[in-house]
């Protein structure tokens, strides 16, 4: 019901990666300082989903946008 504004966060946000079985293979905090931020995370397992703020700590009107399916580059 309130007004939404886009702003730079400048705070640590949790990023989580899961495999195809839903097992978490990575969780870490990363400083997100811009509206668009690129991260390169290298794992030794195939990643199926990536989530930003997987515990939904930050307020968001679009919670479904927090988790994205990762397509394999095979």
C-alpha cells in the first residue's frame, strides 16, 4: 500500500546456491552496493537455483524474484 523506491543497498546480503536435490552447496554474505551487481561464484557442484536473501530478511514486494533457476551451459 506504500510507495516503493529503488535505492542502492550498501549492505551485506546473503546469497545461497542449491543443487538439483535442494541441498545448499553455498551460503555467503556479499556487499551489494549498486542496483545491478555481478557476482562470480565458482562451485565444484552443479547449481540448480540461486537465491538472494533466501531467508527473506529484507522487505520485498516480489519475493518470488529472490530465487532463480540456473540453466546448465552444457
